[in-house]
């Protein structure tokens, strides 16, 4: 089902999930096991990433096609500007179209490993805004984009820049935006109010990262610019080496965060699963009365 149709027909907030393509066959077996378990909660859509430089692009194509054909769930394929010319992107989109994949999450993408900054290849795109405009020209795709309530880590103008870029993404054809994960809901609420004032009307869906390994989340956050509040450090640091305790607290805190967001009229929630189903299902169980 097209993402735009899912958004337009929803009479309740959406609940969706993100996976990354594993690099090994064993990891892929685990992915399908997780997806099978998640079918019980019927997520509105499943997004699938691919690595810097398109390093898992073939696995991404295979996974989104199999999700569509075998699970009944609606897949969303990530697409970035990294390492691909306009011609190559057009060829990939033609393959997706032929396979019946019509949902794309358009991103600029991170610089490949070993590069200090992003550089477009010859004939490629430098910005997600341009990729979105190109996608809109290529056919009947439904387009999601990313946004950063705490500001993109490379942004010199902070949140104000991100709001300006989000307005451009909307004007170029994006149907919705999914946020980078955050832990302070007030940050999201402020960002949403500022977007409203800037004329941004597309649904802005909060991204949620349940903490299952605190050291890992600290590492992720240092790379993507997500802020870990002092209160979360205080709760997690004493138990960080007890993974069962961290996981239980992470689910409790994420469910509380999700409930508050939904009660404040968030249009949905997008869970970064890290290819694990337990936390996502547990969170859904605690908030399903709002979905």
C-alpha cells in the first residue's frame, strides 16, 4: 500500500518500524524471524535502510521486495544520494517500480567510511531536497523524508536550518517526515510548533529509539547528534552493564515517551528496532489503547 494512502486513510496514529539489511545470511534469518513476530502487531509500514555508499543496496532491494510479496506489510525503501549519479538512481527506481515498490524514504545519506564530509559523485545530488524533486518526477512514488528536531549534526544554523530544509522537502514533494530519535519530548513539541509557524503541514512522525544497550546508544548519539538528557544518564549509568535491566528500563521509558507523544496528537510513531522485535512489541502492548 502506498505511504500517502496509508497516511490519508488513517483515522488513528500510525505505528511503524525500521530495520537495516544484515550483512550475513544468519543476520538475515534473524531479520525474517523478527518481521514474522511483528506481523502480530501489524505495523503500518516497514522501512529498510542501506549502508553508506550503498554497501547493502542489493540486500535492501531483496528485503523490501520480499516484505511486499511474502508478508502483507508495506515496505519503504531508503534511498540516498551517496555514491550514485542521477542516471544510476533512475535505474534503481525503475527496478523498484517494476517490483511494485512505490514507497521511498529519501535521504542525502552519510559520507562513506574514510571520508570526512559528504561529496556528490559526478552527475549526482548533493541534497535530499534535490533527490525528492527528482523522485517526484520519476513516477507514482510516495516519498518520506528525514528531519532533525535537535538539528542535523552538520548544520551550522541549528534547528532553524532544519525547518527551512523541511519546508523545501515538503514543497518538492515529500508526503511525510520521520524524525531522528530523541529522548526529550519537549524538544519535539517545540520543533513541531516552529514547523507549524513556518507553513509546514506534512505529518511529522517522531522516531523512537528504545534503549537496549546504553553504551551503544551513547555511541550512536555522538555520531548522529541526538542529545542524551542528564536524567537518562542518571537512570542508565548505574545499570549499564546489566543488559536485562537496561532493556527493561528502556522499554518502560520508551513506552512512557510514546504515550505522551500520542496524547499530544503525534500522527504516529516510528520505532528504530535495531533488527530486534521484543522491545517494539512490548512498547506496542503498553500503548495499543491509543493506536
